[in-house]
């Protein structure tokens, strides 16, 4: 049987290979008498932020943005159209209704729709297509 340390090391390598930044592990031994829970969290090294990357410093960024802000619910890559070369979901000036998909965030090979939760007009798009986003990164402003 592999040691817990070896399991954590193997999972850490897999995290690096797959680009995963957080992982919860739980190991139960001796018929449930011993339980070990660990949360692995890694920060990925970034040499330079891609053009259009928005750092979320709530005190500064959000103070400068007026309107309703749609934020990324996860770490991933933001896409503004359903596929490469396709027309974007929205552009500045587009009218949106609550429930309309305005962007996608790809995380672990899954494309997650970012839907507007208000009716309004797109005032600003804060990310460029294909840029990395963190949890809570502002993506689109709607008025």
C-alpha cells in the first residue's frame, strides 16, 4: 500500500500536469477509525499576465466599475464566443436579458456558460477572448 505522502506527491504531479490548482484528498484507514483530510492548493507561476488579464483586487477594481458586474465563478479561461471564429455572444452595446449566455469559462476541459442575471445593456467587456481568469474576476459590466 502506498504511503499517504506518496499519494500526495503523485496528486501534486497530476495537478501540475492537468493545470489544477486545488484538490481535496481524504483517506480513511482502519475501518474508519483514522481519517486524514488534506486540501492541496497551488499557485501557478505566471511570468507575465496575458493582455486583457484582470487582477481582482476588490478594493480598487470594483470601485472603478459602475454597473452590474458579472464575475467568473471559477478559475479557467474565458471565451467570448461559442467557438473559434464564431460571432461573440455579446459586444458593448448589446441588450441582454437575464439568463442569456454572455461568455464561457473553460475549466478542466468543460465549458461553463456565464449567464446574465439581470436585464440590461453591455457597458464594458473586461477580458479578452482566451484570457485566464481567477475566481471572482470581473468579466462583463451590464447597466
